[in-house]
């Protein structure tokens, strides 16, 4: 007996590039993605590979990888990984279209990445108190 929900749960691997200042990108990404709706489970394979299980009705691999890249993670771009990635993107988009899924609600995903960005040290913060920033 074949369960229809089993086709909606995707299991993929996200490979990271080893040329990055964070040598454990997979673990960092796992912590970052832990609060995202639609992701069922994540297993750390090694420091540069993360196995992810998610519901295609809520989120896609393309969205996850795009947001990871926007936050600063470096994905592996070897030929085999790029071919698999393109195939997964295409088949998931076709399946989502056939299911009648609308574009994913990025609001929940964006909240996770916005809070992560705000916690990082970067040069875009104005350390002055509010009353000094508004002083004319």
C-alpha cells in the first residue's frame, strides 16, 4: 500500500563548500533551520553535509538553499551537486504546481533568518543610544 503523504515528504542532502570561515556550516545551518515550518527532521552527516526532510507543500529545497546563500552560507557547486540541485528544483516546482500550491509563505522563514542576522556581529549597527541618533 502506497501512502500519498510519503510522496510529499522529500529527503535531500545539502552540501556545503569547504572554503568558508565556518568549518562546520552544516551544523550551523541545522541550528538555523530548526524553527522553520515544513521541515520535519535534519541529520548531520558531517561538517559539510546535512540531510534534511521536509514537506513539499510548505517549503522547497530551492527556497531553503536560496535563503541559506542569502545569509552567507557557501553551497557546494561541483558539477554533480549542481546537476542534482537543478533536477530537484525542477521536479519540486512541477510537483508543487500540480498540487496547486501557491508560493511558499516566506514570512515564517524570513523571521528566522532576520533574527539570526540581528544576532550576528556586523558593521551595520549604530551603537549610539536612540536619543542620540534622533538628535538634530
